[in-house]
């Protein structure tokens, strides 16, 4: 498990010290890792395959820690720039509706103190791609499941041919179905609650949103995720970003429960 500076504030890790580390499999070797002649992992080895020949995304993954630290380094760990600003890579920025641009501006002026994640609510599927806590992908025929350290969440992506459901009740991670387009798994999700933030700066997501992810495992050690947000309530047109994830070996998940011994929300201030 990895902690994020400013993610919730002061993070307590009592769960991580509740029992000896050996009982948590934190140093247990990952099976089936391709090796170079010198014995080190061959992260550029070909993408693993499932028995039916599809790319296999199984494993433990984390966001590529790109550009997220100041010049003098990180107090705790690196984060992708998209964790702070989901539109970081877009030359012209995000195509906000006027109210959405104003909401983001106000939230930034208030130091992001009203981020739902700071109140220990789940952050949604985009933040699961950018928050540097581990997630484990389990892939079986017809279903891909992610287990996430962040709030000990799960996510199901059905790849058995079913359509997206009619949404009677929203869900923090929405409802997701996928299909294969060659080597890429294309996932569509709907059913999000109104008011989620896509990043720490307060970029909004509404209950009208449809999110499309195009997931491609480049090789053994690298996975690319292209994310398209289509939310006509908040944006004038759909927009797309690309994120990179890397495999994490010889470790396992530890639950991160925000509300456990949480003492920070009352101390968070705006301007």
C-alpha cells in the first residue's frame, strides 16, 4: 500500500502494522515472471495470454509516476500529473461548460477541501486510474475484476456480451461492460452519481457521464489506458486522455480505509 501526500491529509496506517509483515505476503514472489539472463524481471517480454488467446491483464498495477514531484522531490511518493489536473496533457485544456469551469476554479481556491475523497467517499473509476495505490486485476472468461487498495473497493467489468443496464440506482464506480477490439479491451461505463471529482483540482463529473476506457497491455510490464469522458452536462464535447500503468511485482494489497482513525477533515481549510 502506498500513501499520497495531500490525498486525504494525515493518513494512519494502523492496519499495516496490525500483524507481522510476513503474514501479509508483502514480500512473496510473483509467480510466472519472465526473466532476463541475469535473473531480473523482463518487463518488455510479450503480453501474457489467456487460454482463449486474449491479452491477460491479470496482475498488480500502479499508475506510472510521471512528473508529479517538485524539483526538491516528493514528501512521500510521486503521483501522475493527472491526479492533480486530469486535463494536464491536453494542449487547449478541458472543454468546460461555464458552470463546470467556475466550479473547478472555486474548488481550487478552497484548496480542494470539499473533495468527496477527503470525506472518505469513493473517488470513482478515473481516480482509481490516477491515485497511486495498488490495484489487482483478476481476469476470467466473461469477467474482469479489479480489487483496489483505495477504500478496499472492487469493480466488475462484464465481458460476456451483456449490454449496459438501465440505471435505477447510481454507483460510485458506475456499471461497466467491455468488448474486445483486436488487442484492446473497450469498456463503457455509466450510472455515476452526480458530484464526483475527476481530480484533486475539482474537475466535475455528473450523472449524465458516459466513460469509455480502451485498455491495452503493451508488454508484460506496461499497460496503457485511454479514457474518454462524454458528459454533456459538464463539457461542450467529449475529451480523451491517455494514462500509463506499470506492473508491480513481489507484493500484494493492503486495505486503505480512509475513515479508520481519520482526524484530518476538521482541520482542512479553504482560502
